[in-house]
């Protein structure tokens, strides 16, 4: 592409990125498009939290090709201080781009240096690196984009050019504006969860972010198996991740006498507790977007069981009354594929995280016991295909758990 065509491409990408709403999905897309734009083999993206950068996402085509189809790179989340000692920290600290032709040849006179530990552990060799700040319209750094190993036509690494710098700077400016909007959306969702947390201590930001992350990964792999198009998967995954954050938002309408009861519920209390499903779904009935539709489905169906023993069943969401009754006059539960795929996915993600986490009423189960329990509920509580997909995704799920640790 010539210069004019590349500028048009940046404008087009800006429009496309505006259609991505979840922060994590957006970060993946920004990193992918930036690498594609300058034909880079790898890259990482960091998000700023106070005076640190959080290593958020990484992509590496060379290492990805070594994995089985459908698998993703598994990496540890870590934090980098915003200071002049590291490349990413230096860029965040100064707000200026760094273009390093060979990171192993950085002179000792520079304050920053390259840490080769990832190369050593992964069996990779980083050469060129273009590190770019992501800044708001007020010139505040909110993240750092790091593009690694520009490639020639023979896939050999070469330095990033001055033209690469110009186009990535333009792209980063566009991406930063979209990212800022997405971060605001995430913040608003988590504030809703903070309100729920005041009522239910188990409904924390860490818990819902883990459930949402697991759900997005499980759905993606299930959808690939189901033969959905990449565009449809990406769109649905984006919406699902946000909707899953709010899966239990209806609990804000449940009395503290029930919600915080330390013992078992009696029958009447249990019926009231079950109402959080349709009370949450009710918030999204005035649908203006696919997010509203998916959030409604997730809230309503994530306690339905594959074998038809869950709740709330076939009800009128506005009244909570059955629209299809059993012999006792109760709502007939949904069963099998009557249950939204989004509810089926969030159900297993929610149970996995709940059993794996400490709660005021229990200690976290061992992973062995959690996995045994989930496997035992295949075909009863859970869709067997979703259980299989969950186990296929277990490696990435384990790594996602470390990104959102519970508060001490």
C-alpha cells in the first residue's frame, strides 16, 4: 500500500474498532491490527494501572504456529513499573515512541534495557521493537503498544522504518480514543457490580471478570467447532464478555435477610433467591442492542440445567409468572438447546470459578475436585459439548485466572 492507501486503512480500522466494546477483546484487536499493518511477527500490549503497566495481551505468530489448531499462547500476567528502566516503562514515563533496531544491542549508556527472560523461556529471538504510548486526548498515557520483529518478504526480521513509526503513531492515536471509551464502559459495568458486592460479598469485580473471560474463551472454541464464521464469533464474543459480567446483577433486588443468610435457605427463601434471574433479565428487556439481548439471556438462563431441572424456566420476565406450567403449577424449566448458548457457557464458567474460590461459607476446592465435579455434571447440569469445550480450554482458563486475582 502507498501512503494514501495506508491512511485510508487507518480510518477504516478506526471505524471497525468502534464496533468493539469490551476492553479485553479490543486490546486483542488493536494488537492484531497494529502488527498486521507493519507486518510484525509478534507484539504485546500493556494497560496502565496507577504507576504500573499491566502486561495484558501478547501475540506471536512464530510460537502460535507450533501449537495445535484452536490453542492459544499461554502467558503469565505481570506488572512493569512506570520508570526509565524498561522499554515499556520508559515509553509510558516519557510519553514518547521508541524504535529499537536490535534490542540486544542497546548501549549501556541508555537508562533502559531489554529483559531477555521471555525469549529464553519461550525459545524466541526478539530483534526489532517499536514501542508506542497509547494516550488520551488530554495526553495521559493509558497503555503501551509494543510491536516486535518487523519481517521482510522472506520472514526475516528487520528494523521498523520511519514510515512504520508514522503509521503506527496515527493508528495508536485512533486506537487510544476507542480504548478510552471501552475502558469507560468497563468501568460503568464494574460499578454496577460494586453495588451488587455491597449486597453479596461473593459478587466481586475479580469474580465477574474471571467468569466473563472464561466464558469468552469457551464460547470461541465452541463456535469454531460449530463452524461459525470468524466475524460472527468475534462479534458474539465481544458482547458475551460484557454480558457475562452482569450475570448475577439481579441479586441487588434480593433482601439482605436472604442474600446474606449463613445457613441453607428454606423453600420460600430459595424461591425468592431464584428470582434474581428474571429480575436481572428485566433490566435488559427494553432492548437497544445485541448486548441487551445477550445480557437478558445470560441473566435469565445461567441457572437452567441441561436436563431440565434448573430455574427459572418458562416464565414471563415482567411478572415472574409461569407461561408453561408443570403438574404442580410451577414453571417448566428450560431443557437442552432451549437454553441460550450464552447461558450454557456462563453456567459452567460461573460454577468453575465459584468452586475454585474462597467464600465466606466455604474454602476453595482443589482443582482436581472442581474438575471431577464438572465432569460428573456433564449431561445433567451442563451441556456435554460445553463441558468438552471447557476441558479443551483449560490451559488458557488457568492463565486467565491469574489476571484477576481476588483482593487480599
